[in-house]
């Protein structure tokens, strides 16, 4: 009985103060839509770990939080940070390599070799295809940077 009384009291309060209620309701729907749209368009591409030594291989971790599959292509550009700018260090392309499909809400880890011959800060530019209706659109995505030490 007490629960019904409280529910009736809340409904009467809402009926008397509709403007704040509708404003709150609108804000809730808008914020939920923003959160959902951000998650639908999210593709996380990270180079791990953030620091390695010569001879170690980092791993690219791709997490697909989008609504459709993406394709990871075998070509990648390794960039080095020098004089305050990113410069292409080397381009790696494997022949006879087919794109790797990563489904929605799935992830994939790819160990890679940077072919680095000097200490410094590096990042990788990878090539990803994203589906747009019936077409695959090739895009470049950049990883975070990592440091290579002796």
C-alpha cells in the first residue's frame, strides 16, 4: 500500500511539473543516443606495450565496436617521431596476404615487427576497410606511439 501511495505521489508531482519532467526525459534520451552512436562508430586500434627493447615485437590490438565487420590489410607504415614531426620510417607489405575480417564486438591481436634500427618513438599506420552499404572503403588508421629503448 505504501508503494502505491508513493507512486501516486510521484505521478501527481510529475503532472503538476511537466516542463522539468519533459526536459529531464529529453536529456536522458539525447544522452543515451550519444552514448549509443559513439559505441557504434568506435574502432580501437592500439599498439601494445607502450615501451619495448630492441628485439621485442609489439602487438597491434584491434577491437571492433562498430555495427559491421572491418578488414585489416597486411600493409602498414611505420613512422618515427623526429624533430617534432612524424616521418615514414618504413613500409611493410606482405605479398599473397588476404585481409583479416574482424566482426562486430570482436577483437584481434597481431604481433608485428617494426624493423627499427634505432631508439626512438614509433607508431604504425594501418589500413582498414570499413563497409559502407555494398562497398568497402579503405581508410588509414594510426596507432598510439611506443618507445623503443636499448
